[in-house]
């Protein structure tokens, strides 16, 4: 609730709210994610008074009110909200490790002709839309988001996203990690290297595209250049994998040998008849190859966060970016406002849930949103309204004592709800009944 009140105050400064639906639309979009309401039309089935008060009224919200508010979001207002709510403080004066990647949202429309992109989970090109996100690997939090049509790639947004992090967060040093989508062409790689040359505190590591002519050169490197290291296995008890690392230089298209960029060739040895896997990396960092490899592999945490967003927060159910009222179905307009706004709310709720898990203690560190929802969020209780306060009295449940410090901090902050006549929010736990002595 404290974070939601802050987001609401920020939104009131960013959005015009001509129809008076901002408060209910925003709060419903937030707490639908918290409670696990995946689709907007599921709101018609909600009859819970507690959910209604979370969403800014005494009555449960209507799908028409919330859906109408979402459809009328403009991109420049959404951009302003995203800029003001990005957690740049996580990187301020820190040695930051930031990963940039895209999440592809499949679209099944046949009525509108929208751009296609490659969907990895389905291994094919299909109609889709994309969210490009920055992710702080150190804290495990999303930093920024940008919505685009499905035919955009990471290469088009790599430099703008990286510049935004540099200017807004002002880290002491920044190591940016990119997948191969940022370097599909040598021009994209050179643009990142030119940006790194302009900032002394910036290093960039990009997974190189495995084009056949370059793979032939890398595979023909002398065996004496490779150094064998052990990498963690596929699971906790699995034996370590053998990875052989070699350093070389790659000359980009149309450039001289003096402009060659440092390349780390990773050869993952696979037992039996399986072919070895090759993972070439371009990097501006000066660390040893044995240090660069685990740093780059840490970006997999962002992929895991996308999976949590899909399965726990309905990330693939965010509103469509193409305009369904476009006069030409073959060339529909693209409105990134609703798509980017709800996608960013998913990221904010993910960050807030991670903060809550850390505050609950080491036993809950790393808990996913669905775990917190099952244990703490969706709990029955009683509501009491007085002229001065809204009292939430939770029924007893197993493990409720772990929530006591969080509730004490919430009550001490004395948060007030503007939509309930500025009543103070008070939460309380029901103590467990003492066991009776046996006969």
C-alpha cells in the first residue's frame, strides 16, 4: 500500500484525468496484479469489499471504467510517469551491472496486420509486441521499460536505453550486458563501442551473433589459445561443465585491424556425440576472460524475472499496443501508452514484492510473487470502519508472526486513504488461540 500511494501521487502529477477515472484505474491495475486478477473482464466477478477499498472505492471496479482509462493513456504522459518512478537510486554512485533485454508478447489477431517478431518460447516468427527493459543484476530489480511494435529489435534501442541509465542514475561505473539482438549488424556493435569510448566509466559486453564466416574463424583458432575452466552444472548436484576460453580480436565490416574489438570465445564441451556449444562475446572490459563469463551469465536472472512476470503477474495479458479503431486494418496505428503503462506496473509490483520478501527475512529471500500471494496477500479477514480509521483485521494463519514487523512499520507510518475520507489505514493480526490443556 505505501508504494501504491506514492505511485498514485506521481500519476496525479503526470496524467490529465479528464474523465475522473485515474485513481480507480491505476489502483485497480496495481492491486489486480497483487491479487492475481489476470484479465480486466474478470473484474465483473469480483465482489470482495476489501478489494473494492484497495481500488479506490466502496464498490468493486467495473471493467468498463478500468478498460476505458487504460485505452486513453497517452504515450507522453506514460513516459513521464515511468521516468519519475524508475528506481534510479539503486545505481547512484554504485558499481552497477545492468542487463538490457526484450520480452516478446505474442498477439493472436488476424483482423489487424501488425509487425512480426521472433518468439523464443514458440520458436517461430509471429505477430507480437515487445517490451524492452533495463534490469539491475545486483539488486534483481527492473529499472526501465519501453514498448514497441513486434518488428523492432534490441539494436534500435540499445544506445538510447543505455544513455538513459547513464544520465538518470549516474553510477560510479556501469557494465552493460546485451544479448545478441543488440549486435545483429556490425553498425550496432560499433554504436555501442563509440558510446563506451565517450564514457570512461562504461563497459559493454555483447553476445556476438554466430554468423557462419565468423564462426569458421573462431573455430579455427589454435588449441593452445584455449584455457579450460569449470563452470557450474545445470543444477545444484550436477557435475561442473568444462568450458574452454580463448581471446582474440574481431574486425568489423568496413573497418581496419586497428579498430578490432576484443572477443572472448567460449567453447562449452558437451560429452558424447553432441556438438560443442560456442558462445562468442564482444567486450570492452579489461577483466580476464574467466571473470567476464560469470558476469555475463548473471543476465539470466532477467530472463527468470520475465518468467515470473508471465506466470505470476500476467505480463502477457497487458493491453494491446495496436489501435483497434484504426481505419485501415492493414496498417493499424500503434499506441504504446497502455502497453507500456501496464508493463511498467508489472515491473513495479515485481520490485515491490521483492522488497517485501527481503524485509520478511532470509527464509523468504527470493520468494516469487505467487508464493507471497499464497502465503500473505490473499488472506481472509474483517473490515471495520470508524470515522477516523479503516481497520483490517486478518484471520489467523500459519506463519503470520513473520508479517508482524511489516505491519508494525505500516501502522507507524500512519498512511491515509484519500478515497475513504482520508481515513487512516490500520492493520492487525488475530492472535492464535492458546491450546487447552489435555485431560
